[in-house]
């Protein structure tokens, strides 16, 4: 068996550490996306209709109607936008991704 050099060992250790950090971040985002209070705060939901929309989306994700991957993708996309319009981007992204996936899901409007 050939000995592993120091550089190869360090490179593999860094790759494993990065992979672990990436996996941990994905898990955290999924759990954040399923918590309606965090979603409401991060997406700046202010009115009762906006809060009801977020609750509806989370309920659909928890019961399996809406895939969690679509929810987390829309959530991450909305977080990259300005604070005042995050909820609008979140809703639009959800609609586009569900349509693209061939799902017929209707969300509450706000």
C-alpha cells in the first residue's frame, strides 16, 4: 500500500470538512424553511394575509403536497432579494417551481 503524502492528506481532510459543512447548512435551511415563525420573520410578512400565506405554504410542505426542495429553493432565492420584496419573490418562485415540476398547487393569495 502506497503512503499518502502530507499534501494529499490535507486536501482530503479539507474536502471532507467542506462536505460536512455543506451538508449541515442544507439541513439547517430545511429546518428553517419548515418553521413558520422564522419564515415570516425572514420574508418580512406583515399583514394577516401574508402570515396566512406563509402558514399555508408550510402546511403544504409538512403534509407532503409541496416538496421541501421547492420550498427551500424558493426560500433561499427570496433571501437573496431586498427585504421589502422578499415575500413577493418567494411567492413567484414557488409558483414557477411548482409549475415547472408539473404540480397543481394553489396557494392562498395576499
